[in-house]
């Protein structure tokens, strides 16, 4: 078994070296931040378009195989969403499953009706957030150290997930996602989910997911777009991200697709693998549409993909994504908050726990001393006035 794992690891490392050599021979752009091309249909873009498959495929396959979602509809909607956001933003914008909701749905055997209800809940919430400009207001007041903590924690979680995939040789994705068939995975019929589906989905799937989507898929993704693409990424605002998340989930809920969002980790994955324009979304979206046209064979094809193939790229992307938090390591208080968020998120497997832990550490190490400093200055000024 050890020899097999070592062999798989060596193959993955050789694969990454070949990809990197191949990319260096492609058309070189001196400064990606200065590149105004919204669409570059090159081999480099195609390689970059595959960067987020390590996050997308395992959860998407799990929802198809164990929760009864229709493979063709899921693939069509994800593919179409990739194409539309690629055209809309002109940048490599990821389309990902709602991670916390997907994991809970797979683990508990949620029905497809509950999953569709989750998508409709998220659609309503994020369309309201977008229309009321609340997303942009949250982006302006959300502490950067918490954004960096989410990025650091998610990066570590991606590394851990990549290691799990790497040592799964020779299993397929379906085996890694879940060991046995979930009892609750039968597909629900009907045009809309029932009232019971909406009720159970709200408490089981939506509430644990909501703060993570706001923090990672909206605010942190906005930060990533500006840092990776400079002026070319300034049009990616929290309000626009909330709008496209809402519209994507509206389609998923009405048509029986997978609840989806964007994500800072996904943008890092596409960027680090070479994607620089919206063409990457058009290419991966088209590929998913073609796979979805294979009708009944689509779910079997996805489930048979060797999981370890995605391991090494996911580890690499996780490390690069964690490095986005390096600015917060310059000060002891912010470094402690980021490290706490990374540790808490990985111990609990939940970024919501990481966010709460980061808030607590930030309050104790940064806000409380600041309040005491204000009180000390006010006390000294008062004494000076009295002395006069």
C-alpha cells in the first residue's frame, strides 16, 4: 500500500512539473494586472480552467450519487453558470457547491427536495442582499483580518482534503465522498419543494452555510479579485457577487440543480493554474455541458474518476491560498487571530467555527487594548484640564 501511495505521489509531482513547463512556453503577459483582455482562448487558460475541479467534483458527485440529484441537470446548470459568469465578469470566476450545506446534505442523506429548498432560500437571501446594497456595506466594514483568517483556514482545509484524495489511490470519487449509499437520497418530485422541505432545509443546511457564503464567497472573493487582477478586478463588487449567487441558486432551485456559490479558494485555484480571463469559465463550462449531454452515463463517468488525480493540485492551491493571509502575520494580534481561525476551522471542519474564534481573539487582543488606550488618554486629558 505504501508503495502505491508513493507511486501516485511521484506521478502527481511529475504531472505538475510537466504542466508548469508547458505553461512557460505559452504566450507570456508581462503583468497580469495590466492585461486588459477579457477573453484569451489559449492552452494556458484551458489548464487554468481545470484548477478548481478538486473542490467541485467530489461534492458534486456526492450530491448526484448519494442525494438523488439528476446528473445531467446538475452538469448543465453548473456548466451554463460557468459560461455566464465568465462572460459577465471577464475573469476566472469559480462556480462551486455550497460546501457546508453539501457536506451536511451528503452526511445526513438529505432529499433532493431539501437541497432544492436550500438553493431557493439562498437565492432569496442573496438577491435581497444585492438589491438593498447590504453586501457592499458589509464589505466595507468587515475586518480584513477576518477575511485573511477565512482564506488561511480554507487553504489549510484544501491541503487536508488534497492529502485525503492523494492517499485514496486507487478509489474513485464516489468511494471517497461517502462509503455507503445514503438512505435519504431519493429524488423528490414536484415543481417546488414542500413546506417541510423549506423548514428542514433552513435549519439543517441554510443557517450553517449563510455566514460562510457571505464571508468567503462574497467578501473574500472580492478581495481576491482586487489582489490578483488589480484595476481589472475592481468591477467585481460584493453586490455583483451576491446577485450572481442569487440568480444561480434561483435556477438551481427551480430546475433541480446543485446549490452553488463563488469562492476565494476557487479563484485562487484558477489563477494559480494559469487562468487570467473569462475564457476559462467558458471552456470549463462548455466541457461540463458536453459531459451532461451523455445522459445516463454522466453520473457513472464522474463517479469513476480517480480521486487521487485531484490530490496534488488541490494541495498546491491550498498552500497558495493560505499565503493570501501573509499581510496579517506582520502584527502579533492579527497573526494570533489568523492562526486561531486556521486551527479552529480545521479541528472542527467548519469555517463558521473559525469565524467565531477569530472574532473572539480579535476582540481580546486588538479591540480590548484599544478601548483601554482610549480610556487612558481620556483620563489623562481630564486630569490635565482639572490641573489648569
